C-alpha cells in the first residue's frame, strides 16, 4: 500500500466523509473509466418520478468503497470476538478496489440497455478491469501483475476467499448498504434508512464470512424491511417503468432502422458501434457511452423523418410516460381488446405498448440456486442462527418474490371512458 | 372559539411548531394540571437505559394536540374525496382539547404506580376534567356547561361520534403518532420514524371515522412496523424493566411499613395520602404527586433505618438494575433453584427478585374484545380494504401478541459462575 | 385558475412535498422547455468537487415555485398584521408561474457558456416565455393574451407591482431561499441551512413588498450568514473554478477552429448553431442545448486531430482541474515568470492558464446602483428598521464584496519544486 | 487503564454512540454522584420556554466525555502534522475523567442557586472529586493516590500541562462543543449546529494546546457564530429569565423565613442544610440536593401560610413568568414610576420585580484578564494565525460583550394600558 502524504477526504452527504489514504484508490477514483460514471445516473429513469434522484453511479461507487472500508475496520475492531480467525489485512486493498470498481462497467440506462443490446454489465466491469487498454487496469497492475484478475474475480464471485466476496456481494453487502441509504436520501423516500453505525459495530468475523452479534437482530431486520419497502415504493414505481417502456421501444425502433440502413447518418459515430456490434462492441467504444450520449441521440432523433422514432424520442425527453394497468387474473383477458383499441386509435402496439415485470426477492434464508446463505447471528456461546428464524417479519417475506406485472399503453387512450375507468380501478393497487 | 389576537406558537423539535389560535387551548396549556405534566417523564424509567429519553408528558401532550389539529386540517382539506359526509368543525375544539388533556391524569412512573396503588390513569384523567376543583374544568366550562363531560367522554371512548373518538384512540391515533416520533427522537432509536406528512395527506373522512387513500399502504405499513420495532427494542428493554422491578419492590416495602406504622415520619405529608388511600385519594392530593415528589421520597428513604427500603431506594436513584433471564420452557424450571441461591446469599426474594412480562399487540385487523377495527384504505371507486389484507408484513404480526417474560435477580448473583453462565446464555435473546 | 381534480404532489427531499393545484402550473412543469432543465445541472461543474451536488435546474425550479407558493400563503395568513394593504390573490398565478420559469432560459454550464457566447440567460428566459414557438408560451396564453408578457416582466423586474417582483428577485427571494437549502443538502455542506418555516411565519406584507416581524431578526441574520458562507465555501471553491477555466479554454479553442473552418464535421448539427450565431441563435436551437449535448461534444472531441482541443476535452471529462494560486499584492508579480515557465514546459498559456475572479456581494442595506433596499423588519408599532442596523454580524459584511481572484495553471507544473512551494504556501488561504 | 472485556456503548441522539472501554470511566458513570446529575436539568428553567429542552446534566456529561475522547483520537490521528510534540497517551484517562466529571458539582437550577447560596459549582465539583467521602473519589484513587487531585486541577485550570486543560476549558472545548449541539437538538433551535466531524478532523497538536488546519476557518467561524446566536436566542430568552426572577425571589423569601424561624417545619430535613449553612454545607448534604428536592419544596410551599412564598411557589410550578422590558437609556427613567404602580397594585416590589442581566462574551482573540488566547490556525508552513484575523464575522463580535438588561414585573400590570403600551413597544427588541 502506498500511503498518501495526507489523507484525502471527500465530503459526502450520506456518509459524512469518504476517507482515502491509499494512493491506488485515489488513482482509481481519478481514472477515465471511473470518472465516466459521473455521467450515468444511478437510478436510470427513476429521477423522472422522484425528481431528487439524480445521483450518479460515481458517487454510489465512492459510497460502496467507503462502506467496505468501514466494514474492514469493524471486522478489525471486533476480531476479539472471533472464534475462528482474524481478518487478514492483506485483503484490505483487494476489497476496497473491488468495492470502488464494482459498477465500472455499467451502461447508460442499463436496465433497458442490457436487455436490448444483450450486454451484461458485470461482464463489462470485469473486462474493463482486466483489459490492458484501460487506465484502471494499469493502476491495478502497479500492485501486482495478477491484481486486476483478483479484483475481477472478487466482483465475479469466483474469488476463493468467500469472506472477501461476501463484503461486496451478499444479502448485506457494501453495495446494497450504500444504495439504500443513498437512494432514500436523494429521492426523499422515508424508507431505506437503517442504522448503519450499529450494524457495523455488531459485525463479527466468522469462518466463511461475517455474521452479527445477536444484539443486532432488530437493526438488520430493519435493514431487510427497508430494502423490501424501497423496492415496492421506489424501484417498482409504475411511472418510471412507463418511461422504461418508452425507452425500450424507442431503442427497438432505432435498431430496426439501423439494421435496414447501417449508414443512416442519424447514427453519429459515437453511438454507432453499440447498434452495429451489440455485446461484441469494443471495450473503448463501450466506455464512450454514457447517459449524455444517449440523451443527445434522442435529442437529435426527435427531429428525424421516422415518425415513430421521432415521437418516442420526444416522449422520452419530455417525460411522457406510458400509462399502465396491473396484469393479474382479472385483467389479463382484457388486454387483447385493449390492444385492438390502441391499434384502432393509430398507435402501433409494437412501439406504443409493452409488458414490464418488476421483481425482487427481498430475502432468502438459503438460495437453492446459488447455495448462498442468509444473514447469520452469533450468540455469546458461539451458536449461529439465521435471520428468518429470529424475525417473524423477515420470515413473512423470506423466499417470496415480490412481483408487479403491468401492461403499458399511451396516455391518450384514457380519453376513452371505458379505458379510463379500467385504469382508475386498478390504478394504485401496487 | 375565542380566537387569539395573534397565533401563539411553540417551537417543537419533532413537529417544527405547535400552533395555537384558540384561547381555550392556550389556557388549558397554562393550567396547573397541565403544567404538572412537565414533572412527569413520558418514558417512566426508560431514560435510565436510553439517557436521551428524558422528555415529559407535557411536551407529548402538546404534540398530540398538534397532530390532532393537523388531522382535522387534513380531513378538511381532503373532504372533497369523501363519499359519506364532511368533517364537522363543531368538533374541532372538542378533539383538540381531548388530545391535549388525554394524559392529564397520568401518575409518576405510572406503569409501576398504577399497579401498586390500584389507580387507573384514564380514570384520573376523566376525574380531573370533570371535577369542579380543577383549573382545567373551569376553563372547559367557559365553552359550555357540558363541555368537560364531553371531553371526558371522548377520552373515555364513550362519546357517541366514533369519528371524534378515533382521532384520539385507535390504532393510528394522534397519541401513538406523537409518541413514536417523540420517543425515537429523544432516545436516538433508529426505529419509530415514519412519514407523518404523507399519512396526513392521504387521510380521508369515511362514515364512522377515517381511512386512507390506497396510495398510503406502504407509509402506514411502515408506521405499524415502526411501532412494533419500538416496542421490542425500546419499551421492552430488559434493563428498564430491571429498574421497574426495583421500583415496584421498593414501593411494596414502603407500603408495608406504612401499613404497620401510618405515622412514621418518613411519609412526609405530600406523599402520605397515596399510601393511605390508594385509588380513593383526593383529586387535589393526586395532582400534587409527580416524579419529583417520588424521587425526593427515595432520596430521603435511602437513609432510613429500614435496611431494605434504604437499599432499594439507593439502588433506584443510583441506577442499579436487577439483572434478568428470559422465562421460557427451557428456563422456567431453573427459577426455584435460582431463587434459593438468592435467598442463601442473603437477599430476600420478595424484595430482590421479580417476574415482569412485557406484552404488546402490534396490530389487530379486528378486535373481538372491543369490536374495534383495523386501519382501512379506500380505492378510487370507494371500495374499502383493511391493512393486513394489503401488507404481508402486517399480516405476519396481525393479532399476535409480542411477549417477553423475565425473571429478575440481583446483579451480585453473577459472581456465581453457574448463574453467570446461565445469564450469558440467554442474555440477548430478546 | 383551473383547479386540478385532485392536488398533485411531488416528493421533494428538501421541502417535503411540492404541491400543485393549478393545471396551468402542472402543464408548465410538463412542458418541453421545463423538462429540458432536467438535463442542466444547477451547480454547473461544482459536482466535480462536491460529488453529491448533481441536482438539476429542474428540481430547483420546482423548489422556487413551491417556496413562492408558501410565501403567498404566509402573506395571506399574516395579512392581519398588515397596516398598508392586503395581498392581492389576482397575483398568485403570476408569481408562481414566474417562480417556476425564472431559470427556463439557462444554458448548459451557463457561467462559462454566457461568457463565451455572449448570451444572457435572463434574456433567453424572457424570450422563451414570449416566443410563440414555445410550449410554455402557449400554456401561459390560455390564461390571457398578455400573460406571457406579464410573467416575463416579473422575471425582468420591470413589472410595475414591486411586491410581486420582490418575491422572485430580492435579497430574500424564493430563488435564493431554495438554492441555499438545496445546494447545502446535495453537496453535504454544513452551511446553507436556515429556518425557512420560521421566516415564512414572520413574513408581513408592507406597502411595496414584504418585511418581517422584529422577532425574526436572528433567523434572517442566520440566512444571510449562511448564504455568505455558502459562497465562500462552495461557490468559490478553487477546484471547481479550475474546471471552469478548462471548460472556458476548451470552448475558446473550439470557437477558433469553427471560425476557421465552419464546415468541420466535429461540429455536429445540434451544436453548430451556437458557434455560428452565438447570441443570435434561433430560440429552438438554443432550447436544444443542454449538458448532455456539450458532454457528447467533448466526448467526441477528445479524439479529434486538434491536440489542444482533444487534450482539454479529455481533461474536462476526466476531471483534471487546473491548479491555482491566489492573486494578491504578494503574488501578482510572480505571474509573468510563472507564465513563462508554463510556456517553456510546452503548454500554450492561452489554453492552459487563466485568471478567474469569484465575487459576491453578501448583503446590501441599500444599493446605490439599483435603488434596491435591504431586508426590513417591523416593530409592533409599525416602525420599520433595516437588517444591518439590528445585526452586528450583517453589518460586518454589509456592502463589502467578497472577492477571490486566482491564477490557474496545469497541475504538471507542480513537479517544479519552486512552483510547488509557492502553491503550498498560498494553498488554502481562501 | 483497565480495559473492559467488551466495549460498552450508550446510544446518544446527538453523537450517535458514546464509547467506553476503560472500566474507570464506566465506574465513574455508575457512581452515586454522577447518577445524581440525571436529576438536574442542563438548561435550568429554559425548558419552561423551549419545552423540548429537558435534557439532564448527566447526558451532557456523557457527551463532553465522548467529545474529549474523540479529540484525543483526532490529535492522535493528526499528530503526523505536528511540528512540536505528540499527544501523550498518559493523559488520556485524565482528560476523559475530567471531561466526564466537569459538572459533577452543579447544583439544581444552578444559576439562581449559586447566586442565593453563595456557592460556586466549580468548587463543589472539585470538592466532590477530592473528598474521601465520595464514590467518585474512591474510584479515581484506584488509578493512583494523587489522581483525584490531578483531575480536580484540570477542571480548576491549575494543571500545569495547558494542553490537557484546553481540551476541557477554552473557547473551543469539549464542554461547549457538546452543549451547543445538545441544547440545539433538544430545544429545536435552528442555531447551534456546526460541523463537529470536520473540526475534529482538522485539529492539530501544537506546543501549548491545539490548533486547526487553515482549511477549517469557516467551520470554526460557523461554530463561534452558532454559539453567539444560541446565546442571544436561547440562553438570553426573556421568558426564561422571567422565571428565574420568580425563582430567585421565592428563595429569598424562603431564606428570610428560615432566618427568622429555623425550626419551621416547611424546611424538611433534606432541604434544611442549604438554608442553614449555605456554602458551608456538608458535601454529602450538598449531593442530596437536586431539581426534584427543590420542586418538592415548592410543591409543599405553595400551600404554606406565608402568602408570598406560597404565591411565588405556585407561580414557579405553574410557569407564570414575570414580564419584562429592556433597560436602556430610554427606559431606565421609567422604572421608579413603574415600581410605584406595582406597589400600588399590592405587589411588594422586593418579591415581584427584579432586574436581570444576561451577558456573554462571544469570542476573545486575547483575554487581558486571564491571558487566554483565541482559536489558532496553522498554515502548511507552520505559521499560526488567530481566528479573528481570518474571519470578518468573528472580528465583528470579537471582545464585544452581548448584554441584555431587563426589568421584570408581574404580568397583571399589563392590564394597565399605559404599561401594556410600554411593554409592547420594547417587547421584542432583543
Ligand atoms: Ni452498485
Ligand atoms: Ni399519550
Ligand atoms: Ni434560480
Ligand atoms: Ni458543562
């Protein structure tokens, strides 16, 4: 570790200060690839509903780094309670670098983006870390030749030391801990808050990861419930999703135009590679993409000849969401007739309707798929118990996926009284 | 209503400002009986665990008044959504006076106090309101001759207009709404917060009370869960209860001494009537009692000849709680032997041990006992649904009493290694 | 006023909720021109120093609207204290529309932008409001044919009713009241907070505007001091200004390239008009510009042949600020030699250095230039006194311009020990 | 230092957690003398104006301890910046014990109390620490025989190491840092907040104490201004002082009665010694006194035969403050006539009027009286500059005493229109 002459701090409205005393971390923060995250909003389009939610992936990444740093400190402070083994400080920089870089491969509006272009941001994160063309890679290599691969392995969950992986990816990892607090702060949602100071204080190193002193059951129950509520109230919000469907349909239309006419000048050079190559895109071309590039594309496209692309682009920039009704046993049979009415009104359902499922698994005491375990607590005598056994609230949502499935259609259809009535009836039943 | 020349406001750290524009309310606030509540702590002995929790019943009463005032305003603002009937402003002062006075009959350390002296604070509240010897009564009578009785009926839940009663006493009343926020603020607990502004905004008058727009499900779910968590984490805290048992045993001992020797001068005049008459105490003598009087009694008693009374008084003032273990299937058979060891150590179990049950019913969709109903939501089409049907979290705790039952014993017993081990084993399993 | 069926609210992290009950306001919010402000950061480049400060002009505009709405309500509530005349509700919509639209003509990175392109955002704001090509204009015209002109006159301070103007432009207007709170919240600065609820409560209508009850002296002193501190600590921050100088030099270079070769394809269609026409730009072309368009230009330009433009573009996107030293009596003579060393090192001083003055007039009891007066207080007997006469703190800064003048140069120069020493010596003396 | 098995924490609403890992500190907290501070309100009677301000000296003492602990940690973390010498950890426990105990000798309602009984709480603090009859003394002696004296010397400012003294007593000491934040939190005042985390981070050990990195000028300016505002707005509040005058006059009357008839049974045993012996009171008798004892005395006295004592006691308990007007050049000549009218109305001016001066010296760059210096800043090159030279705001209040001098009289006099007019005229000119 190359210690800085003096600690560098960044004022952070959520965590107070972000402390950096390793020059590698400072260099990574200042790298081309990390600075790009300043131009990618953390919440995608949700700021179009919660106008405060304009925070970038950059500040989230700083936050995840800082929380990982505090977790390490907590494990260190609390290792006197450990029965198994102590935290190995060799891993400090590895954890902190992985935390800082965990989202470096995120695309603009990534939810929609990945779906359309068949990209997986986790893979691009790893590529950016191990690709010799990036600044991030060069900085990590100053630690050791295999350090980039080790950092990538931690993010990819294939790193052998599970304790290291858990700090970055688990049901109570630095990533989730940061985004809950941060998204709550910026959106103004009352949910999302929990007692991070207490949770860190009660963290205990165990054999394959970390657990919590039994005194922390209610604080962590509160964290799990807060996350559950943030999903239902913020991340699932039907109006954001009405904007996502606009965005998705607009990109589908653009891709079709590109596929027919790859030389069409509406695809200016910086935006062309993603339409041409999708997930085969060159890493540097990928890194050039950010929210600004897409917004500029939509800005230009709102005046192109293709009526549908122009209209959808304008709807997106001017925040004209599609409206929606819940899809359930009662409503699903109504869709074909609704779709017909939409078509009759002159809207091509391919571009002016959409189905969108929001899902979240709020907590799992054990994941049969991944073998991942739930959050564990330790008693003074060393006995370990999993959270859902201790909290009836968590047990109530354990393993139960939250789902909200909706059919989206143009707002203009609400002038039809029948559709308006249907809309009102199911309006807020989420 | 006698409007004040200019609105009077009180700065409140939780609600911002408390607004008073009716001179009756201002006079009630300034009355002898209300000012007495400044000398009664809202949380009884819980400030001995959460040192910030020193707030008085006086400020809580101002808060309940202010929330009731905002509820009325919300019902008024939102009556355009009402299908049934509008809020009747004739009831404004009635509700506000009942809110302000709802705790006026509370005794010092009332949990213990009522148990020992067989008093019921709700009855004393009503007595103070209707008794012609009180300032409160005289002020209320300036409204109308039967106004004191009407206010008392609202607090006693016998008032015919259930809508009025519900604002003061229900599962989401002004009382609970204030104490959750206030206790959380002063203790520093992370629980107890919820979005009061949103809840008020979504309040809707219905036939027999009030309900909430369906959009408010998550905010109110959050309130119910917050209350549940505050009970388990703050109100049930075993160390407070260890102090309550000391207090209870000390008052039992004092009563025994009084019963044997009613002229004993350790019962100075102001404290004598409650020991002599218990719940038959004269209303003015009751009003003379507050935390200060009892603290002064204990202060004096710590130097009296009766060793047990002196010791318990000193333990109480110096915050020496009894320690405890949970009573459950595994532990209950151990108590007789533990009790014997305590006795062998020279502590009379009658005064140095105790059982204490903390219970709370976090939510009830319907109370078979009282016929009271749960919290209701209205859809745009007027349909009403009760909360537990909409929230799996609330359903998980619906109708299920939280219970924590404990056996308390002197800390000195922990020097016995066997007892210490037992203590540690069950220490934090609440 | 066209009242909405139901009040529309927007969750705001600073003001709680933003309330809209007039359909004109809702339509304005949803207009093309207002939605564009979502893509313009309120703080320009300051988020490159305070990473939380990413809030848009859009949310600021909502905030100014909401505060103007609360001011009107406060004047209404408090008009019983008025000696002169009451608030005229005819002006409600005028004030609110002016508040909402006051920044609608802001350009991207407007500080630098206006300087370079000789545009004045206030003029563009007025143009957008009165130009028949805009959505905003069409919406305002539904009120009355001259309504757009009246709104523009309020923003341009030429509206005859000074009371209306003062709410939007004065030393304690809705604009400043919002941005202080908002910028403090998002940057995490400890300054910038003041007691808005109390200030509104003590607002009193007077003949030509508004004043405050004498009880509010300290709250408003606190507001003035908070603003003073925000300027010195946040808005004057030398690192943001080091980024502004990069931006300015980069745009100067781009303009030179354009002037020589207007057909150069690096000026893609959407960015071309501003370089070609500057402040003569067509209003619709102006409206097309936002932060995203400029960021995309820099993104493209970092790979162009012109080494200087490419390098400065990359420096801007990757946040590589110029370093600086204060310009004062002691340092100003050192600049020529410093400039020479910079040139010798291969940096063209024209593009790699700059002088930048940050200035603010924190308070003026009377402006000889504009005739504008200071903040006034009223005693119960009607007597009026101006703030600086009541507060020694405000008197200490009254009429005194805060100035911070700096010379900026490339960070690379710090490897020269002499320059580094000079830099350290004057580093934090702001 | 005897390290505890596991760190003990106390949840604190202002500082998050209070951390104790030395058993001496824990024993001191649990001592008889410290627990007494739970029954003494920190703000005396100010909770009668700011109803939230009910916090005890006990929690303030925990806060001062915690801040002193963080200061030591900050000095330790930052000693790499020190030119002179490092912090000596030998002093840790000394500083922390002095911080915790600095107010242990405070009396009930001490402002009034000390004036009347000629006691000086600082002297009683030292007595309690060095007197062998106290638990605090016994605990301190387990460290070393002279440890009580050393702790007392630190509090008494006679300890030779000025650096140690400064942490507890200076213009930016742990005491002030805690009470500003704490009083602001509980009263709900908007003033009193400042950035403690940043201030601690910039603390630097210097030769004779501590200074701050030059980057901290604005944070500390903010602290000084906050303190100045808290004094003017909270501590000087004329209504609190109207209650203090009632209290003072009531105790004067009681003393007169006692002096005439020392056996009068209204002086029950626990309250007798202070009237009999004043500052010669036995230390254990002094320790028996707290707010509760005095409140109980007033409670009893409100029914005694002496009309004046009874009336003043009732006024105090029922919060009936005297009203006041400012004493200044314009008003002072009106007092004799006002006093006469009061007498004519049947109020004995001796007991129903009073003059009360509130004074504070907000900041002193150098105290000619004590030789104490102002707050110092260090530049990177080691140069030191005092705060008032760097901040025009601090310079504006440097060395200037804030004074508010008032004449108090019964509220009943306001029914006289002339007096009412006079009262209104000068009402809020503080
Ligand atoms: Ni993430
Ligand atoms: Ni209550
Ligand atoms: Ni603005
Ligand atoms: Ni103190």
